[in-house]
């Protein structure tokens, strides 16, 4: 999730024009350049570790707060601090990376996340969890912003969707492992916090080995990221929707599971079902994103999310069917992230690519701000299935917006 500094405005291009541009770049040698496999492997290894720590910590923190008597809506408010942190740090990501180096900033963020995660265990007053969450989430944003720009820089144009799909799949592998660790070690005591902290420290090691291979940060442009919302609304609002559902869902889904009568361990497994679907779906989705109209794929992904949200209450009393529903739906809706990121990378290069990626992360951050509060509030106000209905509404609004956009501009605008 990447940089700042737009230098030039690029009007919406047709998908056909994108394909022609890619072909021209390949003829010029850009599309056939070799991939730095060592850097790619190191960055993907690092983000996998972050996925483990994130998917372990988000449900863990929610369950711990719930055990302490904190209501779902306040848990959502605390989780939404992540959005505030992301929005606050994003304008400075590019400058920090240029001044201190991409790899060094990522390593610093890994270490800071590790310390903050242990802080959640050591500090019990709820009020102090807000600055801790801010620090933790600002570090997450730094890592995702720089990682995604690094990945986009490594990927040749004709294989961009596939590379992004591989990146997302390995992130999803990490996200799958976190809840499984919780199911094994439980949510009590220091052990889950310690495991998450160690995963973050381990994630820094491969990045440290490729410091000399880090991408050059573009120096052109300014900080007005919001203009990209007008230039590329479908991928950027896809990031907002996915950020809302992913952050809110990961934090509140275990609480929903408990509300429908599941044990804490079985409720946490719901998150893993989504993550397993992500692992298996992202490479095929990335492959499709290189060959099928991406705007159509975005609409289909969101529509599946809306239908899946409506079906959650139907399968709430059937644990295996609920897991299967989350597995299928979760895998497909993550395409909003993969396809959106691929679409931006196909349209922009250099400083514009860095800025478009930063705008993508910014919209994801707005989603992180909206999602936990809305989903936690829906669970609180309309227990237990208000949570699922809120998910369906979020996806449904995006589908309507996207269809209106396509109706006005066409699939290729």
C-alpha cells in the first residue's frame, strides 16, 4: 500500500491505449528488462512477516479489549486510529525515504512496530492504547507505502498484474498464519504478543540484505494527492472500500463470531478463512488483470462482496458453510486491492506512479478510518447481523458508484 509528489496530471486513458503504451515500452526495452529477483524475494519476505503480525495483532487486540469490557464501538474507534495515523504520515513518506533511504525507513518501521506491539501487552489503561495504535499504524503505513512502490518499480509492464498478484498472495499467506497462531497459543498472556513482535523483527532481516538495491525515490512533483481521486476514481475508491472492509472486518469479525455463539478460538479462525481465500485467488486475479478489462473486474469483485455480506447471516449458524463463504468471498474481494494497484501501475510511471500509489494508500487509510467504526457501530446497534449488513452496504455503494462512472465514461475511460 506509497509515495508522494505528483508532477504532471495524466488524463484518463483507454485500456486500449494502455496496452499500446505497454507494447511501445516493450519494444523500447523497458518491458523486457530483467526482474531483480533478490530484491523481489526480500521485499515479499518482509511483507509476509508484516502480514503475520498484523493478522495476529488486530483480532488479538480486539479480543483483549473485549475481555476487559470495552464495547465494540469503542474497539472500532481505537482501531480507526490506524486511519488517522496513515493519513498523517503519508505526506512525509517520500521525503523520509529520500533523506534516510527506503530500506532504512522500512527497517526502522519494523522495529517500531515490534516495540509498539509489546507495548499493548505491557500497558493496560485503554486511553494509552490510542497513541500506541497511532505509532503502530504509522509504521505499518510506511512499510506498505514503500514496499508497494518498490514492487511497482520492479515489475515489468507486461507482467505487472502477475507480480502484484504474487506480492498480494504472500501477504495473504502471512495474514492466514496470524489467526492460526492465535488459535494455537490463545489470546491470553505474553506469548501472542511476543510471537508477533518477533515476526516483525524477522521481517526486517531480508530487507536489510538488499539495501543497496532499493529504488530511487522520484524528486518531481508536489503533495496534492487528492487530484488522483479525480483522475482515477475507480481504483482509488476500490482502495477505500477494501481498506474499510479489511481493517474493520479483521478487527470486528472475531467479535461477530463470539456474538453468534462461537468460542474465541473458532471466531478467530473466521479471519483465516478469508486469508486462505486471498492466498489462492490473488495470482489468478493478477493474471486476469493483465488480460481482462480492469474496471469490469473491480465491479465484479465488489458485487461479490455485497452478495457475500448479505449471505453471512444466512450461514451464521452453520460454521463450515460460513467458513466456505468467507473463503470464497474474501478471496475475490481482495481483487479490489490487486486490480486497483495494477491499474495505477499501468497508467503512471516515475513520480506520477509514486504519487498515485501514495494516493492509493491514502484512500485505503480513509477506509481504515471509516471501516472499524461503521462495522463496530453496526454490531453494537443492530446485534449481531448489523456487522454483515454494513459490509454489504459498503460494497454495494461502490458498485453503484462504479456503474454510474462506467455509464458516464465507459469501461475504457
